[in-house]
C-alpha cells in the first residue's frame, strides 16, 4: 500500500525527466493494458510507461525512460466505465480508482451510481470483487453488492488517503532510507532503521509530532512494502542506466 495513489491524484500532475529535470508534459489519463494492470500515463500525444516511472510526489511524476510517442495498442480507460452485474444489469460507473504506481496493480475501485446510493453516492470495490474487465464495462460478482462499504471506511489504511502532511513525511523518511535498507534485512532491522530516520527527521525539522508519529507508524506497518519498493526502485534505476549507456553506444557506432 506504500505506493498506492488515486487516478485523480495523478491527473494534472507534471511529468519531469528524472535525470535532466526537463518538463515532459502534464498528465491527462491513466491506462490499463490487456493484463488488467495500469501500463501507461498519458498527456497529449505522449505516453509514459509505468515501468519507467521513477517517483510520484506532490503534483509531480518523475520518469526514467523517454516517453512513447506512438499510441500503444489495446489500452483501456477505467474512468467512468460502467459497472454491470453478471446478469447484464447496469449498476453504476467507476468514479475513481487506486493503484500501485510501481507494479500497476489495481488496489480499489471507487464507484458511483445506483450501486453506491446506500453509501452516500460513493462505495468501494476491490479487485477480488471483479469478475471481468472488458473494453467498456466492469462486471462484478453476484454476491458483491451485499459486501460493499462506503468510501471512507473502504479505503482506510491506504497511503493515498493519508493527509498531505503525512504523505510528505513518508516521502522524506522513505528517501533517506533508500541506502540504509537491504532486501535481506529482517523485519526488526527494517523497523529499527525506520525509527532511527524518523528520530533524525524529528530533530532536524519542525513537523508536528502527531503527524510524524502517524507517518512513522505507517512505515512501520508497511515495512515489507517499503523494502520491496526500495528494491524495485534500485532495479528501475539500474535498468534506466543500462538503457542510457546502450543508447550512447548506439549513437557512437
């Protein structure tokens, strides 16, 4: 859950080249591929592959790889796609959704329409509630409507739902941990390192104690996700560097 964001938090973000800080574009949509995972961010005629995303912060997305100019094939848009039962009844639509920007996996769907009326107009579906996603609809399992939860209850614990202050501190602590945590570190070692960095942040900044505590506790709970995230970031950085060197050698030859 550490890298989970809402689609609505990505739309309008500025994409920046992580190596040069050059402006790439403003993001307008998020796309799924045939596997059902988020595969691209797009803005205008530019498509950014998710595997080339270096980081997602407050209002900005940094990228490793150059954008794809040609429109990739077989992409699907989830936003406002209709929701149907297995019997073909239209129940509502997808208002927003949460996904892990590192893996592309969908974490939750925020739905509106008739299906969400008992919950004040917005309810939450999870990936296991979905039978199938086609190009124009999401088909949900028969028993799902009796298990729905409202938006605030259904999204508790997701990083995207934390306050901006908490998210900001999580990013600060996370950045400082990147060279301190190894894939082989045991849970207790990871948690100790999180606490040490949190204490350093507390001593060097003026952030409210309860906000820093919430950010620290979240990372303590998400220690495994943090460890995986750091490992993936290192793999992406290495792949980006290898691709850059390959491009340089091709130009020289």
